[in-house]
C-alpha cells in the first residue's frame, strides 16, 4: 500500500514544479508551437497540435528520466506528472463547469473526457519513458524478445509516436462549441503580455519616430508602440525581415512582392494598404517600406485612419463593439473578423496598455465631428 511521507511529498512537489516550469517555457518562448485541446477545436491546426504534443511529451520524457536517474521513485514521478497535468486543465474545467456531467450537453462531456485522457496520456508517457526508453538507453532488456538494443529503443520511440498521434486524435474528438471570449484565451493573453514586456525595450531606438508619427496623425504613442511590438512578436521567423528587404529592394522581385501583397516593415503593413494610404503607385515607395522611419510613419497613418473610421461609423455599423476590437480586426485582416483568436488577443492587449490618454484622444476625435 502506498504511503505518502514527507520526503515523498517533497519529491512530488519537485516534479510538479519542473513540469510546470517546462510548460511555461514552452508557452512563452515557443508560442507558435503551443496548442491545447481548446486551441485545436477553434483553429483545427493539426500540424501545430502535433508539434505541441511532441514538445510536451519530449520534456515530460526528459524530466521523468532525469528524475529516475537521480533516485526519485517511479510512483512519485508519475504522481507529480499527473498532478501537474491536472493543474494544467483544472482552470478550463471550472470555467466551463465541466464537472456537472448529468447537466451538461454531450460536447461538454466530450471535452471533459478529453481532459481526463490528457492527464492519463501524460502519466502513461512518463511511465513509458522510465520503464522502456530509459532502460533501453541504459542497455537493459525490457521486452525480452530480442537482444538488439537498437530494436528495443526503436520500439520505445514507436510508443512515443503512438502517444503523440493519440493526443492529436483526442484533440479532434474532444470538440466543443462555446462562445468565444477573451477568457477562452486567458493563458495565451498572459503569455502575450509577458512577451510584449520583453520585446518592448527594443522599440526604444525608434522613440523619436514613434513620437513624431503619433503627433502627426493624432494618436497616442502607447497605441502606436503597442501595435509595433505586437507586430514584431508575430512577424514570423527571424529571417523574414531580410526576405522583406530583398523583395522590396531588388527590382526584379518587387513585382512578385506587389502581386503577393506581402506585409512589410515594423508595422507589417500590406503593400495594398500602403497604396491606399499614400495614394501612390506601389513601385514609387516599395523600396522604402522596410525602412524603420517609413514603417513607423505608415503604421501611425493607418492607425489614425482606423480611429477616424471608428468615430465616423460608430453610430451605425459598429455600435456595441469596442474601439480596441475594431482596430485589432481591421488592422489584422482589413475587415471585421471579431471571433479570431489573434483579434481578441490584440484587442485585450491594446485595452490593457493604452490607458486614459487613448480615451481622451478618442473623446477629442468625437468632439470634432
């Protein structure tokens, strides 16, 4: 019979902390490869779900094997991993009241089943890592069907692959219809706010451009700065800016860039949007778009136009929608697209960071009508 002693409890807490820290690192530093069951339900991004499961099971395996090597017993490792997985899914279980099994509709019960299986798969893979992968790597015979250690390792890794595919299938099965609000993406919002704080310092070198652009187009510096930081975070791989530079500066490639209507510069403004703002042939300005000063000014110009449009249309088309939602949806898609995750995240970040000066500016714009 298993008895919980103080030293065992400390080992369990140690495992919980390690898994929780690893999960947080995954979310903050590899956000584009992070996905949950709810994320998959809304995005249907199978590739991202597989990548997320691979990374998560990877660090679960490393933590489990390392803990076993330093002498922590299997029971404590499995309890720690299971508890960490439970703590990961507990907030959405409570948010969507999934424990009311007999009162809930089938889709909610499927989601609860998905979360239960998420915990079980975490424990199962931890066990596979300790009992099969680690022992195979240490040269022990764990299957008893062959003396080939390479074959045993291959079988162990096959189990890992099956677990990853099972999680992906599970995510597809645990479909769930629910109204999308920012609470749905609470964890993603927390991650994004941390990223904004980390990346914001790099915008200091454009302080004068931001100040000048905000003043010229009558918007707040904080609004402009926040949009620029958000676009930097979501720009993509580090080499994208060099590709933008190449396609905008090399005349042979400019036609391709204009035809594909790529997003360019600090504000990631589309070429067609820049053309509408500047009322010019794109060939006359495309080579300037990667330049920081031009990009900041273009972004300020666009934000100024969006705020003016919001003020003009407020009484008719977009009543009931906040200015933050309107700016986020129009800036990201060029049209109202309110239910997209990225729009809700942008909107929430803008609302949290722009402050009272933005509202004063908006009131001032209304007064000019």
